[in-house]
C-alpha cells in the first residue's frame, strides 16, 4: 500500500497569514502516460463530511476559493492557503488514487493562532 | 444539485451483518464510480470499497475483502455496502462518495453526510 505522510499534525496560523501543509507519498503517484498526479486534498470541518478542494494535485475544485492552491509532483505535495480565514479551521487530508487501496494521510488540524 | 444520502447503519453485534444504502440524485448515476470511505471515532479516513460506473469493476480494502460486498442498482440510483462478519474494528462513520469519473481511479467530489455503524456486544 502507498503510505501518505502528512506534516505537520497540527498547525496554528494567524488570520490573514499563509498556511502550508505537506504530504509525501511512499511511492510516486505520477502516471507518466498522462502526466497526472493522482493526488487530492480534502477539507473536513467539525461535524461535517469531507469536501474536495484539489484534484490532480493542483486543480482547484469548482467553487473552492482561490486562496487554496495545490502543488507538487511525484511524491511530494503541498496545500497552501494564502490568507487564512476563520472558516478555514478544519482538518485537511491528502489522498492518493493512483493505486488501490486508495490511502489517506492522517490529517492536519488547522487552527487560528 | 448532487445529493448522496446514506441509510442502514446502527448497532450490531460482532459477527452480525448490516447493509448500508446510499441514494444518489442530481447526476447520471450510471456514469460515475461510487465509493465507501469510513472514519473511526476520532480517527482519520479509511478507504473501504469502490464500484466503477463505466465497467462495474469492484475493489476492496484488504481489511474488508471477503466480508463486505459493494453493489449498485442503476435503476434505483442507489448503491449498497453489504457488511458481513462484522468486527469491533469496523465501528466507524461510513460515507458514500461519488467519483469524478466513471472508473474508480478518481478523486471524490461529493460525499454523503455519513452514517454510524457500531459493532458491539
């Protein structure tokens, strides 16, 4: 199984500041045939279902604010929130869908400093 | 508007069975893969199973293989997770989710509200 390692486990950032979450996969999730990284980011607010933010590592889902961005390729990926808002308090998960079983990171809890 | 609504959860004894249902609306059901993901209390996400929309191919996590069975009824826009030989470690909130594509190699763009399954004597 591909192991997804997120860092940090938790993060406290001031409102308006940048938040950066990292995700590393134990093997590449880049498919050379189509040059796509099979990596998604989800946001889960307390008491809610997960919400898709980013897919193919860097494509923002429709309706997601542009302060959210994804980057990286191969085995190293980053989710960046450029200017933290109060409503961004949540747990963020990365997930690979390159190999079955699809695996998630353990999550990063983002709070306001 | 895409909606996914789970039902069928509850309390069951170890070794028992449950069937979860996920009623879908707002999209052409047969065109998309559908997936079950679970989240144990206070824990992270665990992928459980997927069935393709374009080819009906099924996939399972090793932890549930041979015990769980995923299926879909395109005429009812509903998919199911039959869970047999349940164990305490299967206790979790189960989410159904829609794939962005017809095959299971896709991210999950819509999720249900989740339903709790508790396996306990």
